[in-house]
C-alpha cells in the first residue's frame, strides 16, 4: 500500500481528494521515504509534483518545527513557483497542517526578504538564481536545517550553463545544512535518464530513478 507509511491525517486527506495514487506516486514514495536521492521522470499531469512534496509535508505534520526551513523547492521557471505555491494550499488546508510556505524570487520585496531571514518558512519556493544569492548572503543561515531539496523541470537545465551553476549551488546548500540534503528531481520523460540523475546528485552519490 503506497500510503501506508504516511501519518493518518495525510492518508485521510489523500483518500478524500483522490481515487488512488498515480503510478509515479506509488513508485516514488517508497524511494523518497528511504532518504535516497530520487529522480522522478513522468509526463505532465502524472502527479509527480505531489509525489515529491507529500512525503515532506507528512514529516512536517509528524514533527512540526519552528523557524527552520526544512524543504527547498527550486524551479527554473518563476511562473511555476507561483503555481506550486497555489497547488500546495489545497493539501495543506486538507491536512490541517500548520506549515509556513514562502516564495523568494527576484521580485520578492525587500521587507519580505528580511522577514524570511528572521522567521524562516518551513518550505521555501525559489529559483536557482535566488537560491544562489541567498546562499551568498546572511540569509544562508535559514538553510542550516534543510532536509530536502526538490529540483523541478531538471531536464530543462541539465545541459546548460544555468545547470552547471545550479549544481554548485546544490553543493553549497548541502554544506550550509551540514548534511547531505536529500535531492528529489522532477523531469519530463527524457533520455538518457541516468545522465539527468547524475546531474542531480553529482559524481559521488547514487540516485534512484523512478521512470
């Protein structure tokens, strides 16, 4: 049963909201639950974003935390960041979780940036460039407890300069967190997937591929 490892609140909400998990979700959750770095490759509409987020939301329900950012979601598309924030509202409302979500892009007003540093969100939604800038400023302190990073649309940056820059940023995130932050990549169906997986985790780690 793909949902058996989740908390009762999350299981109940999922049962109310969906008939059953998609293939991408049923295969991804056991891999993510082990803490392994995971690349989920599935077509649009396969529920892979929720596949990536739900385990992290479940952990936040089980062990609420105050003032520390535990999940970082990175999207190369600014528009996608706003979509994701909107799509997270339904599960958070349905689960009844007291989880703070914030968006940091180049458009985020100065006051919001300052507030974020003082009161870190549980989940930070950002772009590769904004994450880089945060890691090179005082704001990097909010990542000291980061546990997971989700990289969306990873196929779009894997072979670009922007991707090379992001690879370094992910290493800096792990260094700041003082642990090997679990990496979850979301990709459109793309070949060879092993290459995209290697890009996600770097040369010294292994990656579980959910195709």
